[in-house]
């Protein structure tokens, strides 16, 4: 198994994994993104996200999608949007490899830390993040506007 930087050619498989995650999170109808949007947003004139992939036997089995944000309290932070491993390949270390590499990228780029969200019912993911000593915060509500 290897972890490498994602390419524009990887976007169709990355999108399949995004759809798989949405199904797992019981919200497949919430995905309004498209392969074309991901290509433009990841590789166009002003990329807004980056990603790395875990590959086994030349098949992408997982990915980490992230972008940079700025905290007025903490400075530059990496925001981990999604860490996805296809269901049939969970438990073989791909998630750990992806997460570890994402942490390395944040440190290499001078970030002061990284942030992400996890659903409160997703016990396997919560247990995974707790192994790293991650702080799961109370008291913050997610807010968003859709256009």
C-alpha cells in the first residue's frame, strides 16, 4: 500500500468515495458536488482543496481531502474535510497511513494544527481519532449557508 498526492485523473474515483461516505453517513441526497466541479476546484486556476490517496494493487482505496484555513486565534490550520477508506478495505491501516501523512503535510506547511468534524454516532471514527489524542470539543454548533 502506498500514499501519494492525488491527481486530476484520480477525481472520478475520489468522487465515488465521497458518494460512498455520504451513503455511510446516511445522507446520499446531500451530495450536490460533481466530478467536473471537483476537477475545477482542485486543479483549476484557483485550487481550493488538495488530496492524497491510499493505493493498494494500483487501486485507490482511500483518500484524505483537505484545505487551508486561518484561525485568528491559532493562525494557519489544515482543515481535514474527509478521510475516507472504502468499506471493504477498512481495518488494514489505510486510514492511519492517510491520517499520518495529512498530519505530516500540515507540519511541513507550517500549520499550527489541524481540525475536522466527526459525527457523534460514528464510534469507529471517534475511537480512531482518540488514539491520536484528538480533542473532541463540546459547545460549538456547526453553521452554514447554502447558495
